């Protein structure tokens, strides 16, 4: 009798667990569909004629796919060069920033020098300074350096990224002192130690921070719109804004350009999502 009652309780709990799992799955599916809907609308509108975008009731799928929207951007609006500019800018900025941030993070985590804590607090305090407050002096400096309408004028301000320094410091703090001292006793110079011992242990941190910095620079609009002037040097975010016209805004081209801007980010996140999640979780645990 007792065994039968226990078996009944187990079945009851399993039934509750099954119902909860199904309910959770349905809720997550609905949330995912709601999240994906703007992307669906964006992709659909990028293939519509401009007259079909704002019709009521909405046209979810265009009757005719207007691939010429993308042809217009790449052939007549130079979006091929513009997309390359964005990719080159985001990649170069991310790679160099990872080098500087990892070096600074390692120094703050493992070296002892006078004023280290004060200097680190100043680095973190710089996060509270709005970028808009530094734009005028930066513009004056870069104008004197001849970096107006130059891709390096966009890259340089973000190379010593305060968030990136803090992020990498958290990873470097978890490295065992014994391992570093053993490498020094074996004759490793500081840069050799950093290259052969520290860097291989920062792969998760590089993946997480790299994606964050790449997406940030890819979507950067305000500073590039101030520095970059010619169409040949524009980035995607600036070029999309330049498509706007107060009298006749080509919304179909803006939608197509937005697709060009979004697709690379989706691909990168889908490819590196495991590394991104692992890097963020590991960094949170180490922090």
C-alpha cells in the first residue's frame, strides 16, 4: 500500500513537472516570436516597394520581391565600400583595444606600484564622463593632427576602453601568482610571460569582450558622423542616416540598408554565442 502511494506521488510530481516544462516552453516560444517579429518585419520591408511598407492592413510578405533595393544601394549608393569601412573600422578597433585592455588589465591585477588603486579608480570614474562632453576638445585635437575624415579619427578614442580594462582585470586577477612566479624563475621576460602564459588563459575574456567591442563600434554613430565627411569613408550607421530626406525619404532603401547592417552582427553572435555566454559567466564568477 505504501509503495503504491509513493508511486502515485512520484507520478503526480512528474505530471506537475511535465506541465510546468510544457508551459515554460510555450511561454519561451511566444517570447522568442515576439522578439523575432521586428527582424521579420525588417527583412520583409527591405524587399518591398516603398508604397507597400505603410499600407493598411499591413502586407506581411511582399507580392513581388524587390531585390533591386539592394542593387540600388550597392551599385549607386556605394554601400559595398561603406560596409567594408564599417567592417575594417570595427575589426581594427576591436583587435587593438583587446591588446591595450588586456595589457592594462594585467598590470592593474598583478603589478604593485605606487598610486595603482587611485589610478584604477580614475579609470573607472572616466566611465561616468559622457562622450558628448569630450567631443569638442577631441575634434580640435584631431583636426590639428589631420585626422578629420579619416578612419583613425574614429578608432583612436576607444583604444584604451575603461570598461575593457576593468573587464580584463577581473580575468587576470584569477591567474595564480605561483604560475607567474614560476615562469619568471624560468627566465621569462614580462612580455614573454604575458604572451605565453597570460594570453592563453584569457581566451574566454577575449571572446566576450571582443564581441561587445565589435558590436559597439559597428553600431557607433555619433562620433563617426562628426569625424567622417566623404561618402567613401562613411560607415553604415552614418550612411543610413544620410539616406534620409525631409521631402522624400526612401524607406525601402533604409530598410534594405538596415538588413545589411544587422546581418553581420547576427552571424557573429550566432557563431560565437557559446564563447560570449561562457566569457560573461566566467568573468562574473571571477569578479
